[in-house]
C-alpha cells in the first residue's frame, strides 16, 4: 500500500496525553521516557501531598505548582508522541 492511501490517525498522542491527565507521568512512560515519567510523577506527588496537607500561606503557590506540573505532563506526553510518530 502506498503512503498516500494509508489513513493517518489524527488521534496520535491522545492516548499518552489522556494517561498523563489521569496520572501525571503515565504518558511519558507510554512514550518510553521512564526517567522523565518518574520525575514528573515525583514532582506531582510532592506538590499534591504538600497542597493536601494544607501548608499555611504556601497552599496556593504549591497548588499552582501542582496544576502547572499536571498541564506540563499532559502537553509533553502529547507532543512527544506526535514527534515519535513522524
């Protein structure tokens, strides 16, 4: 089959991104980036735990750091999967 007749999936990167949305670092693990997955999960775990313990005055900052980490995990998983596909 020629390349012009193959269907190209528009969903490339959606599975790792969805996995990272559910569990930060899971998308990186799916993409074969084990060290990055452990790092992203560790940061998300640390910031999430610190936020949940309710550290006074730092709660909002730590919560924002957790949200940023989560958004980074989803975006990075999607972008890396798209790059890998090419």
